[in-house]
């Protein structure tokens, strides 16, 4: 499973956003787990990938029991989302507010997950931090 590219869609009045057809083809009829894993964006994991995240969380708790409240905090705001017949998912209002999502949503494929961003915040983040990647690009894209 690999998600690539970025797509901008309107949020509808109920807080739903369409998943790009290319992303829907990758997952078939799987549900997703949506959570606020990063300060500036939401992470959307297909069930298959989410199982691996859960395993890493279990491992973290096994080796770092002091991380319990951090894991609890992350998971307490997670939501299972199932695309409707039109391929839309609901982004809960609290998650929209957490990342400043208003009107439009940018869905970015990040290999095993999809990140959901406010488009202006994404552009700002890219301007601020993309330069670091240029150092590694020749090693990766040869």
C-alpha cells in the first residue's frame, strides 16, 4: 500500500472530505483510523497499517511504561472513520479545530498513511523545513 501525491478538496457543511480516487483504490473497503498524531496535521491510517502502529504502541508501553499518558492522550482523540458511498470521510469538529481546518483540506500521501492539512499551513511548513531534505535527496533519488 502506497499513498502518493496531494489533493485539495472542500470540506462540506457536515465536515466531510472526499478521499482521492487513487487513495480509495489503494485501500478497497477498509476503514481508517484518524488521529491528531502531529501538531500541524491529522494522520489517516488504513486499518491494515493501523495494526502496525498499534504494535509499535504496545512495544513502546512495554519498554517505556512512563509513556502511558502520552499514548492515552493520542488515542483518546482517535476516531475510526469509514468512507461513505461517495468516498467521503467525516473529520470530527474537534480535529478540524486542532489543525485550523476551514473550508479546504489538503490530503497528502505519505506512503503508508495520509496526512490532512490546512493548505496554507502546509505551504508555510514546506517553506520553513523543506530545505533540510535537499541534503538527502541525491542519496535517495539517484
